[in-house]
C-alpha cells in the first residue's frame, strides 16, 4: 500500500488529526514534520511513519525550504497523495510543491475519496463540487473542521530526513520572530464552544458582553465580518468565508444576521444558538435554538443562570 503524506505544521492541531483521519482511507499514513515531532499523538491517529526534518535552513527561511524538502521526498517515495492544511502556510507550501512537481492542486477540500476525488464546498457553502487532479498525484489542502477526528492507534517508525535546500529556496529570510500573547481562551478553530458577536453588538466596548459569555462557557470568541469591518473586534477572530471556519459543539451567535458569508464559516457547528431582535434574520433558518430579543437583556440573564449552575 502506497504512503499518504500528511504535512504537519507547528504542533499537532485539530486539523492535523482531521488530515490523519482522512489519509487512512487513502493508504499508509506518513506524517512529515518540521521540527519537534509529537510521535505519540501522530501514532494515536494512525501515522505508521513519521519523517522529521530539522535544519537551520527550514527555521531561518520562509516556506520555500519546506516545499523543497517535501518535493524531494515525493520524488523518492512516490506517495499516493499529499495532504496539507488549508491554512496560510499550508496553501503556500502546496502551491510551491505543485509548481516544483509540475502537478495539479486542489484546495479547501472537506473530503478525499480513495481514488483521490476531493469534495469542495464552494460559493459560500451554497454548492458542492467533486474535483480530481488530472496531472500527477493528488496534492490536496484540507479545510479545518471538515471531519471529526477519529483515533486508530499505530506505532510510528521515525526517520530523520537529510535536508538539501538550494539557494533559490533561501531568498526570503526570517529576521525576527515575535510570539503572540495568548489569553486563557481556547484557539478559535480548536474550540468546542464559540460565542460570536455581530453588528448588533453595537460597538467595541459592548464586545465585553460577548467575551463574558464565552468565558463563562469556557469557549472562544468570534466575530462576523460586519463586526470586524466596523472595528468592533480584531480581524483574526473573524468567522466566515473570508475568515476562519469553525465547527464547535456549540456556536452562539449574538446580534449576527446570518449572511451567507458568515454561515459558510460556522454552518457545520453541532448546535447553533442565535439571539437577534429581528425575527426575520436569516440566522434563524440555521439555528437549532433561536431567541428573538434584545441581546443586551438576553445575554446578562443567560450569564446569571450559568453562574448559578457553576
């Protein structure tokens, strides 16, 4: 059975486990890791082999060296497919890899069949297409929160890669790294509970109400594009077609109308609760539970009830 490469970005994230789950249906799973490798976690989700590349050329430059390492490994091992995350880095590596291999590329897939056919959700979730690479092997980026990760234990063999990178792949050098300060809230795309605010929140100060409910529930904070464009909340917390895709167990939408752009980023959430004073808001078509009312009255009441039960 041919290998299927799963490219692991910094740390084993939820999307990594999703890719491992998808890869098991395509062949023998091999993880490609740059830097420290959590082999135990990778093995827990089916990786039977872990390729580890550690070299200053990878750490000191942008993604080009990583694409070069994967391209060399593909030429040597001839895998059945290569899966990467549909993140900023993952898609750039995938694009460079496709050029290096003169290969086709599919992005933002939510499923990959055994024959390499990828399922993609298009036009903000209003359509589904089936696509297949017609030149080379399937190089596919997987949209985060597309499938539920399922463990299948394996004992991975670890192989250290010899890194050879040309000068052409070292043209952009990293001169400084700044670690982003993170709070106690879970990462948006990893969270099991997400509370998002929209234009109906009114202003940036009122987003404290959204944050308070999220903290009481132990969840992450999100925002609609309208809220972000209005300056209510930072762009990195935007949920939607041009933001992040989430699929938590519980999604709470506060003052969000439910435009198709936003729905594309959260419609696979397991349970959706919406609070909006407009009874005709499109979000209610998607919500499992809807409250027609003033969020500035509803949310404090909900918060009080949550505190009583803690």
